[in-house]
C-alpha cells in the first residue's frame, strides 16, 4: 500500500483493529519524528493528525535549520550546542531539503552587537556546534560587508560576520519524515482528530476516540502509550486529560512576509538587528525574498493565526531601515504566513526571553506531552520520548537509529553523490522535454523521489506542458504523500502559496478538478475545497 488517502479506508480499519505500542497525537515535525524513531526501533506505532501533516507550526517557521545564534546572548549554551550540532546531522539525512546557506550578520554603530563581541559570539557558536574549520565564521570589514550585500544601509555600518546555517522547507522536511515512518511500518493518518481519551479502571489512558474528518465517522485506537505532540494545542489535550497543572504553554506569534525577488533583490541572506532588541532574518529564495519574524504573546484562536497589518508594518519598517533603497510598501507583499511558538511559560520573562528548550510532562493517567523545542532538534526530542516510552513499557527497544537514517528522498552518500544524482535527473528529464529549472525545482523538493515524477511525466499525455508538470506533481503527492485537499498540495507539499502565489492562483480551478477526479471527491465537497483554498490565498495578502 502507498502512503495515499486512496487507501484511507484500509488505514482506518488498521488503526481501529490493532493494538499499538505507541499512539502519537499530532502530525507536526515533533510527532512525525517520534513516529519514525519508534518505528525504526520496531515499535507498533500509530499517528493521527487532525488536519494535514505540518499544518500547525511546522509549516509556519523561518524555515532554517539553525543553532539559534540569539540564544547565545541569553546564555543558553547547552541548547545552542545541542541544536547547533544537530544541523549537520539533519543536513546529511535530507540533503535535498536542508541546504547550506551563508548568513550575513551586519554590525552597526550603537547596535546591540559590537565588532569584537560578534566575532567572539560567532566563533563560540561555531565551536559549540562543532563546525569544520574551513566553514567557520569570517569577519568582514565595512567594504567587504557592502560587497557581500550592496543593499545594506551604509551610514552606521562598521562591518559584518559571515557564518554558516542551513535553510529548509519545514513542511517538506516533516512530510519526508512522515513518509519514512510509514515506509518503516508506522500507520499515519491525516484529517483524524483525537476527541476523547479512553481510560481503564485505574484511570490510565489506554487509547483515544478519533474522528475521521473525511467520512465524519468516529472510531477507537488502542495503545499502551499515548504521546501528545500537539504543539500549540498541547495544553488543550492536557486539559481534556484533567492534567493541566504545573508547567503551561505560552504561545507567541511570529509572522513572515514575502516580496517578489525583484522588489528585494538580496544577494545574500541576512540576520539583522531591528534596534529594539529583536533580530530579523531576510532570506532570498528563487523568485522571492521573505523576511521575519515577530515574537508577540498570542491569546486568540490557535487554529488560524494571521499576519496583522501591525505585524506587516513592523517588518516593513525594519526592512526599509536596513535596506533603505528598496522602499517597500504593504502593496508589495505577495504572501505571508503566521505561526505560533508553543513555549513553556516562565514567570517574569517576555516573549523573546522565554527559553526555546523542549519540555516533557507526564500526567497521572500516563499521557506523555512534549512541547517547546525547535524544528532543528526534532530528532533529539524524538529519541528522548521513545527512550521514555520504552522504559515505561519495561521493554528493550534498543537505541535510536535516526542519526544515520536517510529520510525519504534523501538517500545520498555524500555531497558529490547529491550533485551526480541531480545531473542524472537533468539528463533523464531532457529526454522527455522537462526543462532544467523544473527538474532542479523537483530535485530540491523530492530528492531521489524525482525519478517517480519523471516516470509520471512519461506516461501523461496532454498538449499543455505547464499542466503536465503540475499534474505529475499533484499525482505524485496524491499517490505518495497523503494529499487530500488542494491546500495540502499548494501549501504544505510544494509551498506554492508562499513562493509562487500569483502564478499558482491561475491554476487553482484546474488543480482542484484534477485532485477531485483522482480522489473521487463529490462535486459539492470539491466546490467547498476550492472555496477554502481561495480563502487561504486571500488571507496570505489581506492584513487586518
Ligand atoms: P506543530 O507543528 O504545531 O504540530 C502539532 C500538530 O498537532 C498540528 O499539526 C495540529 O493540527 C495537531 N493536533 C492538534 N490537536 C490535535 C488533536 N486533537 N488530534 C490530532 N492532531 C492534533 N525552529 C527551527 O528549528 N528553525 C526555525 O527557523 C524556526 N522558526 C520558527 C519561526 C516561527 C515564527 C515559529 C512560530 C517557530 C519557529 N521554529 C523554528 C520552531 C518550530 O517551528 C517548532 O518548534 C515546531 O514546528 C513545532 O512542531 P510541533 O510538531 O511540536 O508542533
């Protein structure tokens, strides 16, 4: 069976008729990471996600695999060491979606970072993360900083530091982890919400009641251990379990706004001081440049955080200050996203001061909840939880195997193998008239699974080449990536809403029609899906 909603009935049947060692609730990077770690150790694992995989915070981050330079200032040395060292591991295991990226830290007069302290800070950052000697930070004088990024304001500039990070696509990384978990025996189902816990006579959790949001039918899933990996929703499940005591979540909102590359044509990704104690990233990526993020305490609906006009104006102001010649306005924004950080509340600390460390909470009923942390540290969090689950079960499942496990699409032995594979797909693509930039785009999205897409193109017959590529990609995502709704494809499998919104909007109707045909969706639901995805496209550029 493929990882496809075409088999949904079989998945529901499997989930309701088996007893699992572990049930994970929440299909963000934390939950999918746990499912993969547990499956690789031979546990019987189930995972349910109430919407789509990565539809929560895991598709709304800054999309960096980073050590968190900022946390060094807060003296979070262990956190920087742990996640910093993890960057190279995450890259090695998924080279197609975790790509090295040089980051420029401009240093300005009267800024919060001096020349010497930045030089030392960046060096400590590299050393803590075990960065190779030739990849360590390079300090630049004013002239070379301007050469690295000519759009920088020069009046107060005194120099800069170039250091090493990685960029990713958060939701693609999550889906590659989910696919890998499935390929190793886990059963993962999206659009399935945990609605109630099931307890035994001694009030221990033995499973959940789950709602299949596509058929609208309820069923039960039984498991020895249940992990709540619901990110910003973690406390709602703890409340449901009557165990919301002691540590609680503090949700903070972070937004990113997207400009066409020609409006903000950065030569170089940058991490800059806003002047109010906050730092912001500006990251060029193909035809766009995105900038963010904010960090404000959030008390509204968890399900649909939005970028407000105030958020957008804050980022615009900071961007225009550091890159003064670009004169960006609200109307230049072509897309945006907003996410919620599920942080652990600390008395007397502001949103940006609260630690990004992860925290595990175990209730009297046995519910294991995990929150906080970073995308970058997902593997370490997963291994910690699965160790704990094994220990509580009193069974030896061995040690985590994820450190050297290559994720779906990422099975490359080295950077050379990575480059050679790209060349191979380019040649294969040329034979069926797939342009170089399309193959390259697919390769950085699907890695070695690009071969499936080329295979689909060979079989598809239509005269409109543009549509052949969209159709092939959609077909792959339906057959191998559990797409059930157009938004799954356009937001979380391909990021088209963020990185190519204007072009994609033109094809919405066609893509929805194709998806409805392939998944046998009735007309009324198909129409509803189309309206919903149109709303998402509108929301990405309406700031209220
Ligand atoms: P989520 O991704 O939110 O997943 C939880 C899932 O649980 C959701 O999909 C939700 O639908 C599901 N769920 C909820 N209730 C139920 C239920 N009852 N039944 C079934 N499912 C349910 N980290 C980095 O390493 N690098 C970065 O650059 C970075 N930038 C960030 C920028 C911002 C603005 C934010 C907000 C965070 C950033 N982070 C970054 C942190 C990182 O994004 C998060 O730590 C991570 O995505 C959290 O993942 P999660 O799986 O815990 O939560």
